[in-house]
C-alpha cells in the first residue's frame, strides 16, 4: 500500500536534471577541504577541480606548463625564472600574481614531507620578481624542479591566493578559492555528505589537447555535485538507475554488475593504478635484523595476495618494481615475491638470521574492503616458515595511530602493516615514502639507510635520463637488499560512468574536463 | 503533572553530565588519533604533531576535560575537529532526515502493526493469526540490510519504480519526499511491525479474556466497538510503551538503513565521526540522543495518564 502511494506521487524522477549538471561519487567522504593539510586522495581530487598548478604531468609522465607561460633555466641549472600566463584569475575575481604563487609553494613545501620538502631543502631563494614573474634559485643541484612543481599526488602544489596560503601548513584553510576550471560553492558544502562545483566562467584553458593532468582543461558540465554514498553496492545500483553519473571507484567484486549494464561504461584508470605494499618496522625485533627481513621477503608471494584480494586476473598485475611497473624506470630485479616462493630456502634464511621466535604483530584493517584480505595472507606466509605471528584487527583510524608507535610489540607497537597506495605516490624515486632512508622521523617503518638516501639525492640532482635510469636501477636493487618495502602487486582501479562523461580526459585519477575543441 | 516534568528535567542533568564524562573518557582512551586521520596516510610524524597541536589535542587530558565540560555547561557542544562546523549545526543539518525516516517508519508501524495484532487476537489460532505469526517471525529474523537490498533489487533495479538512494526534503514536495522515503521506511519498519504486532496481539488476547469484554458482548455491543473502544484502549499501555521505545531506537539506531539508502541522517553522522575520531561530534551526538531518550520517556509517562485515568503521578 505504501509503495502504491509513493510510486505515482513522485511526479518526476530525480534523474531528470539539466543537461549540464552531473552527480559523481568519490571513494571516500570529502571532509577536509585543505589539499595541503591532508594527503587524503579525496581532498586531492577535490583540489584538481578547484585549483590549478604551475606545471602538470602529461600522459607520458613529462612535466608540461599549465599556469606558466614560459620559463628560463640558467646555464648551470641553478636558477629558474617563470612567467605566468596572462589572464589568470581566482574565483573571487582577483588576478593570480607571483606573490600568490610564492606563498602557495612555500605552504606546499612545508606540508609535503617528500618532494616539497626536498625542493625546499635544495632552494636558496623563491621570490616574486614582478607581478607575473617569479624566480627560484637553488643552493644545491636539483634536476627535478619542473617534475616537483608538476607533482600529481598528495599534497599537490596547488596555487591559491596569498591571503589564504599564508596560513601555516598545519592550520586548515577556511576559504576554498582557486583558479581552476570549477568554483567551489561553499554554501552547499556539507562535510562528508555533499559538495557542489560550478564551471568557472573566468577560466581560460590552454590551447593544447588535454593529456592526463596537462593541456587544456575544458569543464565538462556546468554544475558538478559530489554526493557521498558510503555503501559501494548502493553506489553501483544508483549508477545503474541513473541517479548518479560517475562512480570513481568500482570495487572488483561489483564490476560484473556493471559490465552489461545499459548505458554504463566501465573503464580502467590504467594498469597498475594502485599497488598493495608491505612495510616492516625497522626499529624493533625481529625486523631490525636485515636477515630476518630477507627471510620474510622470501616467504611472500604476490599471486596469493592478488588472488585473495582482487581475484580477477584481468584486473590485477604481478609487479615487483619498487617505482611501479608504469614507471619509465621500472625494473623487477631482486623481486623474489613475483614468483612462487621456495619456502625451504626461506626457512633456511630465517634459521641463519638468528630469529629467536620473537612475536610478529601484523596490523589488519578491517573497515577498508579494498585491502582487508591482505594482512591474513602475510600472516599465513610468515607462519609457514616458522615465524610467531599475531594478527591484530582494527579499524583504519586505529591503525594509523597504532602505526606511529615506535615501541616494541608488547608495549603497543607493531611489526608489519600493509597499505594500498596509488602508483602516483610510488612512481617517483624521490617522492616514494617507502624508499625514504632519512630515518626515524619519516614514514612509519622508520627505514634508515644512508646508501639509499645518497642514491635518491643523486637521482634528484641528476640532469640526464641515462643517469636517472642507472640510479633508479640501483634504488631498486638497494630496496630489495635492505627490504625497505615490499610491493605486493598492482591492480587497475575502474571507474563507472554514463554517456555524460564519455569524453573525459584519461588520467590515473578522476578529472572532470575534456580537451579544447 | 508539572511537578513530574520538573523533577524529570532536573534528574536528567546529572545523567547528561555522567554520559558526557563517560563518553569523553571512552573516546580519549580508545586508540586512534584525529590528527592522523586529518593529516592522512602519508603525512610525517612532525606534520601530525603540528596538526594535533593546532587542534589542542596535545593538552593534558584533565585540561581538555575541563574545557569540554565548561563549554557544555554553557550549552556549547563544541565544533567538529574535522570540518570545524559547530556540532549543534551538524546535528541540526542531519536531524531532519533522521526524524523524517523515524516518523514515517513509526507511522507505518502503527498503521500496519496495530490492525494486524488486533485481528490476530480476534481470530486467535485461526489461519490469519497463524500466517501473521509466521510473518512476524520472518520479519524479526531478516536483518535490515537484507530487507533493504531486496527492496532495492525489486523496486529500483528491476522495476525502476523507486530510487535506489537519496533523501528529498518535505519542502521539495510531498510526492518527491514519499518517493525517496518509501523503501527506507519499509526497511526500517519491518522489524518494528513484527514486534508491535506481537505485543498488540498478546496484550489484546489478555484483555479479550476479561469480564468487562464478556459483559460488553453480552449486552450486544457491536464487535468493532468491543475491539477498538473496550479492548484496544485497555491494552494500549504496553503497546504505547513499546512504540515509545521503538521511536527512541529508530532515532538513534537507523544507521544501517541510512547507509544502505544514503540518507544523511544523525546515525551516519555519528558513525562517520567515530571512524574519524571526531571527538566533539561523537560526544555531542550521544548527549543529544540521551536528551531524546529522556524526553520521549517523559512523553510516554504523560501519555499513560491520558490512556488510563487510574494512573496518577
């Protein structure tokens, strides 16, 4: 009876919206709007709608000018002068100036522990030299200036007005004003529920065709509404029913429901868009012993992880490259985990390491389905060579907090955690946090390796591709010698969308623009 | 009656303070760090420490407690650590969908369960009674998320009659409101229809065996008057008690239904806040629920007087 009343009473279904309006769903709720304060991917994606960048990476992974019109590099490579494109304006109508750029870059450098921090350490001076010109002078050779300014993943060096960017990186900004293709509608925002973006009429796209993050950005629709749907099954049903137009992340187990759905396209963000990773605690026994780390590595097998978590061989990719298999420097040297393990050899290594049965605590996040099955595979692999493993289940927020504890496992510490990282965060030899050898204040695991640090510094300073290729190979080898982290296999993330979004630019993350015509 | 209201409101104040203290301690002693949640997976320890200091979470626990309680005594529930919005505003934004869902569900429950219970009792041990009992057992046994997904599969995905998800305010039109509310209401009401049908049936069976009912029938009073004027009114006290409890459960326990149908209500607010360790939101929401419990229980007690004139406070 209730249904009989409700059906006819609905005069018009919600799907009947204006042609230039669309609803999209991200993988997580958008709660924090400051793209420098947080490294959350959902905030990064929000940032790409609202803000613009000085340089952007194209589909081939080369930095291309975006807000910058032209630039000059001194002969010794120690000084850069940049000139901004004419006509750049913020959403509040103010012109984009070099002062805004300098303030934004300084805040980004303070908030980015990887590439931003590295650029800051190499910089002698960053200053405006005119209304639309700024200079960057280096104190040490750094060959990745443009690559750094084109950094794709969190935190991205987005440009915002100086009055906003003057806030410390640890203090959330209170206004969302950028100069990107979409304007954020502050009044519509409900944290964790919905956000609205409208096409910014003052945005002047570049003339070049869109290529990944680079090129012309022509806003696809006039009005974009971000709605949060926490349940993946509901989101898939909503896409099938025409209630939403774009779903950022279709879980592998729900993909069959969309494969034959009428009017819905399912498309990969590219092979190895994400990678499962394993990190050991170098501060505590038993993994403070490199021989135990090597024994553990010898017991792991990527195929087991990928079968347990993804299941579909069409969706996952075995890959042992520490810079991911989409890197131009990809190598799988030393990656024993890409082949079936020789457990007898692993047991022998463990015996030789002097392992005395110390407890290994594997942290297991249960509330993130996309890698909830990874930890049990690790536990089983290590048990199979005789390690004393305890798996501890918790939610992701608890894991993040627990992971920062440096104490032993009996005092609340940990031995192993796994993560699911975007390849954008792993692809850079200097930005990949797992390869940071600067020790105890960096990414949990607290890898301390001066050789690795030196290799990364040399990579950053290198000015030729050949030199970088050679150093990348050395980094790959060093990672597996020291077992700084273990790639557990890649997979392709898939997006689902309807015809409205058929011609969006192809990129490793959702970008809602097309090429200029 | 005014005396009762005054006493109950006074008694609620220490209850609220105890609730606030317990929630404060539970949250702070539980693992998890909102600064880490905000800063993200790859933030350095230094960055997390700076965020923590910025949010005042590096202060000693007693200082944080005193600050929170001081604000609470002034009626300030604080602000979200994550979004910076006042907790009262967040609850205000989310209360509408939750109340709408709870009221629709309770109305559907009353409209369905009371007639079912009355007729089951009237046809005691008959076919209708047996079928109703069997259906109530089924409704009790099937979890809300299964009911929700089945309804979505049939009415949204297959028949395309109703939306999969979303919420429309009453201001957008009654038809649109009901169009979005139909499936969540049925999902949420299913278990309560079963519960109140059985309570009504049991209560009616007891009353229908009383002498005054037999006397009414002997006097030739029509059966519908016997059922509704004599029997149901006397059976109403336990039914109203359970409906009141159901309403409190509905307001505070709709998170599964809100999640399945993507309704941005208070249930979702509190679950998201727990996952993000947004302490002020969790604390404020629980305090709000405590207030709702006190208020509804008081309302039920007052309703007893209306239903049964023998009851005096």
